[in-house]
């Protein structure tokens, strides 16, 4: 399968074209190969660079849009403005091309990217920037999420039995744990999370963003204002 993967849940604007193949046997995982990828770290440029990145990946891999089989998009958790860019773009591509769009937790994708790292058996903590001096977090054991996603201050994150941490470079140092080199979701990580559903041809669920809290920008509440002049 040829899968287009995008994520804008973090300051990294990510797009990539991934080839997904079934597992060779019952004891192995599906094969995920990145054919082209673009990552630009700029929290203010999601809308400007994502679509050009997608087109660049297709051109680099020599793949036409009508050759794609599916899309995968990170649904957060992430800040409202950036997150909706990736989800809206993926939904638009899927609608235009008549392709299924699978949403996956962006923290799950970061955890999936650590699967090949040699580390002591135990839980993995993944954290990303939630702004307001807070982090989004989740914990994993053997690749499966066992806690989260949630948002709180770094000092309030329940470490459980975590033996390593991955995620935002600006936030992993809050934790006295070995750091694994996976800072933001990669195209391969995103596709790995959705691999079983993609290969089985399972219809995707509706895309629902994981905001975890109200957006920073909200409309003024006129109900609290006296507009009668009395």
C-alpha cells in the first residue's frame, strides 16, 4: 500500500509517503518503508508549508495522487490552530481522491518510532509541548498505550514505571530518565500505528481532534456583558 501521512500536532510540520507491506510471518511486524519525507519545525507555518511538502513528497517518489491507497493523520493531542491544519488538509485530500483517512494519536506515533531502540524492558513516557508551561503525555508498555493522553504541568506527570522518555527536546529534560531520539511523529511512525487497520481494509472512524482542553482563542461571551446601556 502507498500511504500519505501528515502530522501538525507539534511544532514540526510533517508529511511523508510510506510503503506498507504485510508482515512476512506471524512473529514479525508489517514492513513500513519511507519513500519520501518532509519535516519543517515552525509552529507558525503549518498552513503555509504542509501542502507544498505533500506535493514535494509525491514528486520525489514519482507517485501520482491517484496511486495512493490511504491517508493517515495525527489527531493530537496538540494546540488547536496547528492541529486543525493537518486534519483539515488530510480530510480534503481524502475527500478529493476518494480515499480513507485514518486518524491516530500523535503520541502513539512517537512511541512507535522508538520500537527499534535498544532499551531496558519497561514503560516509555512520551511528552510534547502543550504550551502554558504544560505537556501532553502518555505512557506505553511494549508499544501499547497504558495511560493518557493527558495534559498537565511536567511536575504533575505520573511517571509510573517509566524507564525512558521521548518527545519534545525542550521538555524531556524535565524528567530524570534516559532520552530516546524521537521528538515528533514521523510518517513511518504514523503509518505503523494504523498498519493493522490499513492492511485489513477497516473503514476508518470519524476524525476527532484530541485537544484535551479549550482552545487559546475563543469568542467573547456576550452573555456576561450588559448591552442594554442600563
